[in-house]
C-alpha cells in the first residue's frame, strides 16, 4: 500500500472536499492561453497597479495575504459573491489549526487558522515583517535546549508569568519560557479567525492578543 506524506494528503483533501468557489486569478501566457495562478482565493483590493488577495497556505495551515504587482503581467480575475466567499472561509477553518484561548480575565474564545506574529512592543506600529509569522512555538525548555514546537504537536499551553507549562499530544508536560525569535524589541501575539470573521475583511484575522494577556491555549 502506498503511503502519502501528510502534506500531500491534506492537499488532496482540500482539493476534493468542497467544489471550487471564491475568486480565481488568471494570467495569460505568451501563447495567449489563460492559466490559473490561484483559485479559492478572496481578493481584498484591486487597482491598476496591484492585486491583493487572501488564500490558505497549505504548508503552515494558515491564511496569508499576497500582493501582486500588475506591471506588464496580464492578470484577470473571476470574482465571486458573498455566499461563495463565506463557503471558502468555512473550508479554511476546517483545515487550519483550531484552538480555544482563555485570557487573563477568564474570557474564552474559539479560534481557527491560528498563528503567532510579532509587533512592536505595546502594539504600536505595524507587524515586524523581518520576523515571519509562524504556526510553531519557539521555547527554551527548562533543563533542556531551545526548540520550536509545531502547533500540531501541542495539546495545551498554560501561561504562568514568564513561564509556561506545555502539554504535548504525546510525551510529558514540560516547563518552558517563550523564546523571542528576534533581538528587536517585539511583542508576540496569538491571532486567528473567530466565528464572527468577515470574509470581505482585508485582514487574515479578527482576533489578536499578546501572549502576556493569555492564561491558557487549548488546541483541538
């Protein structure tokens, strides 16, 4: 029996689970043939010079935003309506990482397509583009070494001041400290899509909370 890599299996499932919907981006090649550049996307901005759209990034299992410069490229768009866009967001939610977040005040929020990103301290200014967003948790394990743990391998994170307790899906609970992946002053935030997410939003999230304001994260 042939075994397929998990990423390929996810790709095949994504391709077959729901009929094609949302927006499709085409490019006309030198032979005059229209070629699909991206399907199942949501275009959030378009003008004479650029096209911006959201799509599901398979490798990291999160939603990302892409900006294309039109330049001399012959791009065309076939756009969809609100119902088709809502359908594709529902599909994204099925295949992204899902987690329930409890903040320090005790408020609980269920999120989809969750990830970490980095901003200047206090949330002032835009995100730090030099530090990529990720669906891994960079930590320094107490009594051990630095590690970057995939969300898929984590069941629960409890935040206890400047420490955290990590409960893996397999293995023993470990005490760790968050390891900031930059020497720049930065604030790590946990972001995701809630049930109230608007498919027409220019952002790829509608929930954002600094890690220091979180009490617990439970992954599903």
